C-alpha cells in the first residue's frame, strides 16, 4: 500500500565529492563513482516509491550536494522555512529549492542573511507531530530556532551537537512512528541528552552504538513501520523488530563519502500539522556589554569561548576597538541559550568577566525570601570572589563580606538596605536572597596594559612556576612582605606540618618574630609537630638534625599533646616555660592570633584545636579579615578553605611540592594568585635570606 506520504528527492546527475565541508568528505574528493551512486540512489528511490510518493526536483550542474534534498528546507503543512546554508559551497542550491517550493504552492519563509539553518537536516518533527527537534552547533545557528517556532507555530526543542561527524541532527537522531526515537547519545552534550530523556520515555528510546551510528543508521527514512537505512547491525535490527519496525537496508556507501545517507537524500514534504500544537520556544537571548582591555587581556575570547562551551551561541553586535595602547575597547554581544537554565549558567560566568546589561535593559535583582533558616531558594545566585554589586530599587548596592560559594542576602537595617554574602547555614528567615542572574554585576578594575605588566604579581599571573623561577618569586614575595610590613598591613600564613618536616620551622619563626606575619592558620598537626620538634627534637618521630627515625619516635607527638593538655592550652604551656621556642611559641609571644582547625584524623587533639568546624571556619574568616596577602604553605586542606573565604584582591602565594595543589589554588581567575611548586622548607629559607637583603625599609609613597 502506498501511503499519502510524499518525499522530495533530487537525482544524482551532478553528484560528486568536490570539496570538504564535513569530516566524511575528507580524503574523498572525486573518489565516489557516479555510476555506483546512480545505482544506489535508484535503489533507494524505488524502495521509497514502494511505500510513498516521490517528487523530484531537477538537479543542477555545479551543485553536487543538491542530492541531499533534506537540506532544501523544513516543511510543515503549507509552510516551508528555506535553508540558509552555512557554507558557500551549498548556498547556490537555495534558489532552486525555493523555486520548487513556490511552484508547488508552499508558503516560503526565508531567514535573515547570515543566520544559517540547514532545513530538515537539522530539524526533525516528532513523528506524532507534538514538537520539533532542532539541532545546532555546526550547521544551524541556535538563533534560527525562534523563527522556526514563530513561522511554523510549533514548539521547538533545541539540541546541541558535539561530535563533528554528526554535524546535522539527522545524522544521529531519527524520530520514529508511535513516539519512538532512534538516536546516538554520544553526539549530544549532556544537557541535550537530559532534554531528550525528559521528553522521550525510556521504553521509547532506542539508543544506538557508535558502530551503527557511523554507518548512518540514524539517517533513516521512516514510513509507518518501515525504516529504510544504509545498514544496521543484527542487534539493531532485532531491537527495532521487537518494537514493530522492519528495517530495509539499501547500500548508500557512495553518499556516505559526502557525509549523507537515506534520510539526507529525501525531504518529507507532507508533514501534517498537529491540532492544538502551538509555538513555544525555550531559546532565550540577552545582550551584554563588556568594556576594558578586551583584546589585550583576552577577555573577549574568554567570554565568547565560554558561551559556546556552555551550549550557547553569540553574535557580536558592536565592537569598538580601543585604538591606542591605553584605550579600552567595548563590545556588545547577543547571547543565546537553548533554555533559561543554560542562560543562567552562561550569564553568571559572564558576570565574573565583567559583563553588564545595556543601560536600557538594566533590571533590579530578583529577590526571594528565605522561608527555612539555613536554606536558600533553589535558584539562588552563587557568589564569587569578585567585588559584586546588585541592583535594588534602581540603585546599585555594593555587596559586603564578598566571598565565594555564598548567597547574596538583603536585609533592611537602620542604615538602609544592606547586601551581604552569607553562607547557606547563616541565612535567616526574613532575608531576601538574590536569585537568577538579573541586576548583578562585578566591578573589575580595567588595568591598563602597563599596569598589568608591572604589577608585582602579574608576571606569571595565575601561573605555576617551575623550579627555575622560584628565586624570582621569592624576590617578589619578599619585596611584597616588606612593603606590607612597613605600611602596617596584614599577612596571614596558612601552614601544614610539612613546613616543620622540611625544616622550614625556624624560618617561619623568624617571619613571625620580625613582624611579617599577622595571623597563622593551620590544623592540629602543624602545632603538634612544631612543639614536638622544640620539646623533643623530632618531628613525627624523625630526628630533625640527623634526618633519621628515632626508635619509638612515633610516640613523641602524643607525649607532646599530652603535655599541652596538662597545661590547658599552648599559651599556658608557653607561659609556664615548657614550650621555649618554635612557631607556636613565637605566635604566643608576639600576640599573633592563630586558629587550628580540627579534622577526623587528629590525635589528641590539642586543647587549642577547634573541633567544631563551623566555629573553626568562623575563626579563620576573622583572622583573614583585612589581609593584604596570604601565604599558603603546603596545606591543601587549610589553603583551599582559606581560598574559599577570600575575596579577589587579596594576594595569595601558594607553595607546595605538588603541582596539582598549586594549580588548584592559584587558578582563581584573579591576577593576584601565584603558585610556586617547590619544597616549602627551601622556599622559606630563600625567603628569609632575601628579606635580610632588603635591609633599608621600603618607604611607602602611596596612599
Ligand atoms: N555534503 C553534504 C554537506 O555536508 C551532506 C549533507 C547531508 N545531509 C544531511 N541532511 N545530513 O552538507
């Protein structure tokens, strides 16, 4: 029986592989046989004709890919959205297809120039007519999807293609009758896979393996219960048979050389309109503005890359290039995303890069009340290290207590409205929390090229140094320490027990004694090993002078803990004259506040160790308050903890022998972080030597 379904095909009279616009064409230029192509095409034509009506559009010389009529346009009812090819190699096909549609009584819509969309190759109707699946990422632009929705009055679901072998949606995705879906999940990003899984019930999804996918098994023509394709594995055939589909294989190897198969060679021109189905598109767009050294600082590249990486798409609407070395550039970029969810993720990252709304688009932040203490509304904006402002009642308000991984809470106080970064656990009923990504901006200083190059900490901004550069960093850090000391600033040290094991203790003592350190953070271990070394000459049982393990030495640290416990605190043991030297001794003697945060593996612990971690976090954040620099010495855990509480603008120097730790900590996207991969004992020794050289005090002539 021939059903009333009609397909449009185009004979391969002029078919060839003449150029490369997809990976399948690579190495295949002029390698396909016209005779075999004609034979394969005819076979397909007859197979389809057995089950449906086939119309033909005349082939045109010079347009070898015109055989792939799926790319003529997208038909729904009487309406057609004509393709706008991405590549000039195919753009010449457009008028011929347009002609055919017009001659056959279709109402033809054409997209704006420079908005690529490749027809039914990238847009597939759910066979039940419920919605349109539309692909983007290679050939079709996300921004074409809202036009499809509007003109065809149908819901459009955007899917992002990730694997260039599957550059058109119809190469990896084939809706079948009765709501089934044949597809290759590997071709899509995880967000799109989730969207597919939400729309199509598990029993209706027929996910295929790569082996079938590369044979173009998804590039199939479905007429009722028949599925026509190039080739299918036995496994796939039986899976399809189980759910009532019969596979007809017809070899199309000559067309595979151009990156197409059965579906590509056909265009279904009778697509029934579903009743009660109306336009709906979740694609969102927003225009953002960026200003600064967009090129010099690589900001614009980062912005555009992240938009695409996260599944969005962009159009640069304006770009004013700063022509002089010192002048800044400004750009206006239209950002599109397949859904609000993806848009939020993209925008929150762009905010960190300093993106703002156009003045006329500025909106107040969206606020939602906290209804359960310690729990934010679902959609809360996660704070970052960058100085942030939010818009409330038309005014920009600076957020206080800037730190990452908090929520921004607004409260009304006697002094008016106050916005603060708060940890989730500190949220109170009555707080209003910023949700979504509206009315939020970060304030980025636009350093000039000169400033960037001369700033002490920028010479290897966010970089990890190699051993060779250690001395250079040491010089810079020493210089910085000196300046901060002379101007009455604040340096906080985070230190792990490795400082003591590597013989860095004595140097750290000097830094404390000589006024270079204003706060010390660590865990139980640094304090125990420091005092063990000074009481018993070992560190975790190793003789620090000889570097060998002392018999029974592993018990030493427990003895030390016990002694301190007897006195009640480190300070009391120092006062009693029991602890006579060491880092902890110097802290006590010089009134340097310290906080020791406990952990599950702590022996003892020392009476000073704060085993309540919420309190420990509070102590830490008090100590780092107002710090100009934080020296992180070989303690991944405590350093990460500190990094999380520290706003941008505080210089951070992270020293660790493990490059992974250093990278993790110095990669904060702020130029103030520097990582040094080296032995921490060596680093401290070089640092004190360098400080000795800087004998004459630096006179601060700023401020
Ligand atoms: N060589 C053609 C191109 O790269 C193949 C088109 C295949 N068509 C399709 N609907 N997937 O454009």
